[in-house]
C-alpha cells in the first residue's frame, strides 16, 4: 500500500513537472509572437532608400533620397498621376558671412555666432522639418565658401527621417542641376536657419503645382514672431506689392518648360521676388507670362519667425515689439497634433 502511494506520488510529480514545462513553452511562444509582431512593425516603419538612378539614364549621377514608408508620410500627388516625378529642395542659407551684413566682428562670429546658429537649427528648424506630414524632400544647408564644412556636419545629428545635404554656396547650382535629372517638377524653398514651418507646408507646395504655370511662386504672408528673450508670440502679417515676407517661400518649376534649374534664391530678396519674376520670366525660356505668377496665403499663421540673439535687427527688438500685438498661438495645432 505504501509502495502504491509512493508510485502515485511520483507520477503526480512527473505530471505536474510536464504541466509546468508545457505552460513555460506556451508563455515563450506568446512572448516570441509579441516580439515578432513588434519587429515587423519596426520593419514597416523603417526608412529606406530608393536610388534616383532608376529614374535616370545609365551613367548619370546616383543620388539617394529618404522615402519614409510609415503612415505619417502622406504626400500629395497632383492630378493623381503616379508618373509625375517631383523633387523638392528646402534650402537654408547658413554662415554665409552674416558678420559682414550685420557688422559682427570676426572673433564674435567665430566664437558665438556659429555655435548659436547650430543650437537654433536644432531647436527650431529641424523639429519643424521632422514634423512634416510629407517628408519627400531634401534639406540643403547652404554654407559660406570659407566655413569648415566638416565641423558643421559633425555638429548636426544624423538620425533624421529626411535627407540632409551640407553644401558650399559655390557648389549649389551644379548639385541642383544634377540631382534634378529625371524629374518633371522642381520645387526649391527658402527657409532661414532660425525659423519654423507648420506641419503640412511641404504638401501645400505640392498642391500648388500646375503644369499650365511652369514658373510659379507660392508662400505665406501670415505667421507669428517668437522672441526668445521674453518667450512670447506676436502677430506677424505683411503684404508686399512685389513679393511676400514668407518664411517658407517656394519657386515651382515645370522642368520641360524652362531652360534651367533656377532656384528661389535666383530671385533675390523675398520681398521682391514677384517683381523679379515679372521682369525676368523671358530669361527662363517662357515666351509669355499669361497668368498670375504668385500666390501668397493670408489665412491662419503658418510659420514662426524666431527672433534670437543674432537675428537681423535684434538690437531694435523693443522698437519692433511696440508695433506688435501678442498672439495666443496654438503650437499643438501648428505641429498637427
């Protein structure tokens, strides 16, 4: 009797052991299933490259552009035509001898202006580009020809969801000619290093494409000032006769209807760009400009014009503030949250 009870006891232990092993196996399977799903999500959200050479003839330059596959990257395509190839270059002038423009001494320029410029780029401009609903663009940091390009690159973070190029001013024109090969539309946009743009600005520029308007300006006349020293927003609205004071001003070219890859900076100061287009359109290869060449939106504020230590005219900020009205600015709405 005692032996039988001992045998039963041992069998019971063995059964419990196998039950425990079975439960462990089930738990491990569930864990691996969850981890596998997470990995698949990460893979589908991972940014990948496609090669522009696929859109070009053999032997031409191969430039790579980030195309994000996650659901946040929603890019408008004109006329629902998937064959239209658009290249959008957002260009920021950076360290192009501003000390000569604003009278900064060389030592101050080297000691304070460059580090502050990098700080401001990281704090304001890059986050607003990172937050764009459409990330099919290249951001170009256009440097003065005497700036240490290696130093600037080392100060920038490389973990971005869009492509970044740091290029000397002297090299910008050949770069744009080369990288635009194989495209139907070239959009070049100017934005300063200390400014922000709202979340759908890239898509707005794409929506402005019109093949009947091969040379076209698009931008915003409404934004807000932001002053670092008092952490306040102010209404900012200008309406120039000849152009617009737009933080995100774009020149849209239909490439097979113009004779070169002109950029927004070829039109000079943004307050005179419309006047410049009206005077020079024939040099772009357009026989007759029989349409209004510009559209500047006047609705809700679409940009933040940051005023920081080295902004132009920053030393007269108190006088500027006397002409401004405080604005209850909704940053969450601005960033599409």
